């Protein structure tokens, strides 16, 4: 999604709380090798391990032409919180004079402190507050925020429904689209 949004000319801030920048980019390049020719497609793991045939070089050039510098991957850590994202987004908008689409991978890793500076005890309460904080950023900046969520194990083999999203019962009150 981020690649397609950037290819259409919109800046994207991709907060990756789990994967490295190399993992994300290698997956994009791998996908392009598959789109070009499934017979010569190269996996992202092979790319990260140094397998760089002509198909990968061509896909890398295509990727650069397609998204240019419109994607910024922020390789956050497991302590990334809403306040950090808000600050980063404000700085980006001020420096680049444009409002990007923000993507967050993924919801259950975003942290948030309560008003006293202590971490929330309940995962559900914390996630509800993270969703509220991210919705506030979206409203304040009048911009799109896309949040990736993990699903419950019980939903791995059945159709995804609202209650399939882990610890995110409050999502229906804050999100515009699920």
C-alpha cells in the first residue's frame, strides 16, 4: 500500500516498529521481481542474503523510479510512542510543506504512557489510548493515518471481523474505516 500511495505522488511516513528498513525495502523489491516475472522472482530473504541477479537490480531501479524519495521508513523500536510519532510528523510537515499519509506497523507494539508517566497495566486500555492519540493526530493535521493491527490466533483460519483485532475493542469508536 505504501509503495502504491507513493507511486501516485503522495509522501508516506512508514513507522515500522517490528521490521527493519532493509526488510521492508527488500520485500518491495522482491514483490516487483514477482510482478515482472514469477519464474525469475527473488524472495526478500534471498535479497537480504546477497542474491542480486539482474532481476533484482532492474526491480531496484524500478522501485526508485516509482516511489522516489516519497517514502520515509522510520525504523522505530519497541518503545515508540504516540508522542514520538506526533513530533516526527509535525517536523516532517514543517520541513517538507506537505502532509504525508502515515502508516504504522503495527498497533499492538505502539506504547503510550499515562498522565503520570507510568506504563498502562491493561493492554486493552493502552491500545484504546494509542488509537485515540493517533486519531487526534489525524484530526489535528487533517491527514490519513493507516494502522496495521495483528489478529487473534482464532481468526487465522476464519474470515476477519472487527473482534478479530487483538485488544482493540475501542477501535470501532475512533477509526473511520476498519
